[in-house]
């Protein structure tokens, strides 16, 4: 399994929240990178913090609409997410908000065959990969370890 962050990894990070489908802009090569993971047989899991739901700056309807747009953008390249884990909480209200590992543990619980040591976590911020590292997964930090998601997938598929 490969755990991917959303904002800054798959799509452009914006100030505030991506709260409208038209505001979701895929990063170059990201969808094709996900397709390569799909083609390799890897399960792809999105793990994303969406604190805007807790603060009211993001509505559940907006979250669903943006998520649908992301799936459409991926599908244009023949890519799919196998599962999505999302934290809607504010800081300190849960055990799932990254850098905590609850999102990762929930996804792993649904795939008892998945060994963390054979999984990877990819994100653009240290808090995106901290949970994966703590669970014994390989981690790749965009902008530090690799340039972009395509480069991360190159390393993972070697």
C-alpha cells in the first residue's frame, strides 16, 4: 500500500482550503504517477487532514464535490484511489489528524494482509510522512527526498 497526502502531493496547495471543485488543480504528472502505482498492483490510499470541516470553513458538501473532482481528474489518466481516509477534526480533538497515525491505522485495519514494512507514505510536509515513519513504512518527502510524486513513484517501483 502507498499512502498519499492530497494537497501539495496530488494537487496544488492553496491558501486556506480547496473548497470548490474548480479550485482543485492537479500537479503535473501526479495522476499518471497514481496510475503507475495502480498498474504495479499497489493499493493507493489517500490520507488527508481537512480541518476546514471542524472550523466550518469547508462544508461536507464541498468536501464531497472536491473529492469527486479529484477522482475525475485521476480517472482522466486511468488512475484510481483504492481508499480514502480523511480527518475532519481540529488539532487535539482526535488520534487521526496527521502527524498522528490514526488515518494510517484505520486503513491498515481494513487490509490485514498489508505489512507496514512493505508500505510507503508520500507527502509534501513532514507531518504527512511522520505517521508512516512511526509505523515502519518507507517515507518520501516531496521537495526533500524527491522532486515530485512521479519521482517518488520511480523510487518506489524500483
